[in-house]
C-alpha cells in the first residue's frame, strides 16, 4: 500500500508489529503524510458498520433528510475523541488500556476492561447480524444459517497471519472503496433532492422536538462513536516510529491528525450517503414509516428500476460487516494485552469474540424471527452506547494531565469541549436506555 515498506514476517496483531513503519525526519512532506496514513482507516471502518446502516436507514426512511445534521455532528464529536486517543498514544507511547491498568486500582481497571469487552461483543453482534443479512439477501440462505456462516470469518483472520500492518490497512482500504462505490452507484439510480439534503445538514431543534426523532437521533449517536475505537487508535498509531523527542512527537501528532480527520470524513460521507439513500428511496416516495435494514434491500429494486441496486446493497453490507471484523479483532487484542497483559494469537481472539457474539445473535433471530435484524441491530447499539462514557472518562482525564502528557496535554478549549461532549453523550445515553426499557 502506497509503496511503503512492510514487515513480511510480522504477525497480524498490532501489539506485535508496533514500530514496523519508520518515519524519517528528512523525508519529503508528501512521503511523511503517506507514511502516517493508515491507522485512521482502521478506526474509520467502525463508523460505517451495520449498526450505522440500521440507524441511518431508519432515520432517512421515516424522517427524510431532517436528521442528517445529527449524523454530521456525531461524526465531528467522534473526530474530537479519536484525536485525543491518537495524541495519548503518540505522546506517551502507551495505549489507553495500558494507562487504565497503570493509573487506576486493579478493581477499577478490571471493571473498565469488562465494559470494553462488552462493547466489542455488542459491536460484533451487529457485524454478525449485518453479515448474516447480506448472506441471506445475496444467496438466499435463512437468517439463522447466515448467522452460522459468520463463524467462518475466523478463517479469514487466520489467513492474515504473517501479514504486515500495511497489508491489513490495504485490505481495509479496499473494503471501504467497495462500500463507497456500491452506495454512490445507488445514489445515481435514486437521484436525491440535493437542495433538501443541504437543508437537512443545518442543525434544527425543531427536528428533535418530539420523542420519536429524538430517540432515533440518540441511536445514531450511539452507533457512531465506538468505545473500543478509543482504545484501538491509541495503540495502532504507535506502528509509526518517530524519534524520542517532543519535536518529532509533535510532527507525528500533526500528521496523524490529518490521517484521522480525513479517514473519519470518509466515514461521515458514507453515513450521509446511507441516510440520503434511504430518504430519497423511501421517504421521498411518500412512504414515511420506518424501513428496517432487511426491508431496504427488497424495496430498492422497483424504486431504482434495476435489480443491480439490491445486489449492490447486499455487497456493501457484507463488506461493512467483514471490514469491522478486522478492526474488532485488533481492538480486542489491544484491550486484552493492555488491561490483563495477556497475548494470544489473533485467530483465537477472533474465535472467542465471535463465539460470544453468535449466542445473543442466534437467540434474538430464533425468538424474534427472520425480519428482526433491524430491531436487533438497534438493540446492539443501545448496549454499545452504555459503554461509551467508561472509555471517554479516562481518555479525557488522562489527556488533560500535564504530568503525563507534558506539552501535549489538552488545552483549556479542548478540555471544555471534551467534557461537554462527555456530559451530552452520557445524558443522551441515559435517556436512550430509559426509553428502551420503557417501551
């Protein structure tokens, strides 16, 4: 990827390949930018997983373009948090999980580890459901059999053993391109009202004035910001070797910030495309009820006037689920190593996570039926949203400590903005959970 050096014999897991990509101080600017590019891509894929699809499709089909600004603001909040995570890893040469183990009591550290693992399992449940639905739509298998088929993605992770980190980044880039091409090709078929799209991008309290759109908006928030990505990013930025001085770390932070912002802006565009696609295809045709993700595939064919649209939808959904599998595996390894000092092969880590995700996915499908994917995906995002404050709090707290971060500690403006996000997201999650149990 980008013609950069790799370590052919390096294992797949980032905890064992850290420092394999050297960054020379005297290199041209364009080469430095390319050498720091990559970690943001791995993080960004978590922001376009099947959980995002489910919330964006429901929002677009039921409320048109009016909640588009929620997707944009949620993504901007994610950029702020991921930049904090990146800066923590570069400034201290330790990831968030390691800091939590070292800075907190064993009991607190184990509690944070437990919540982090729950977030990975909840995210993997969404990946299982999304991939299972894609198998069903593309190949006609039952949803239960589609869930069982997702167990074999462990073989894909095993096949990556021996690959350098650049190869993994290249695979993720390929999957992101696949998702993008499928979605934007469908937009050509649907032809949305771009003036209405622009209006929906403007924040509006009126759009959130009733309970139902507010519920969906908070669901988008919960699906957008992934707790385990905060642990992941602080680790994988360390795969770039820089000199051990403040000037080199400052340069690394600047280039990594560019990588982070660009990659998450790509994720933002994809999420916007999903919501716009749903709004133009369903809400714009006089259908103002919520369309779930499994219904969207069948309804696209007659609306777009071609069977290709449905196939593209299924391929993009499958790519979304599989790409999230890679990052979930890496994040799981980072969290287990950081909190517990336990290292196991990545395929074993994948097997553990996927086994734990298959159980609730199978139970949910068997109890709620073949058309339950949308509901189950939203439920997984509710569980996921619960874990976010437990990752945000130590991240904001640690990056604000000058004794730990030195000159890279949060400025007053960054601290105020970060804590404000923490309060808003925590309050939104509490409201979301209350509503979920009240229904």
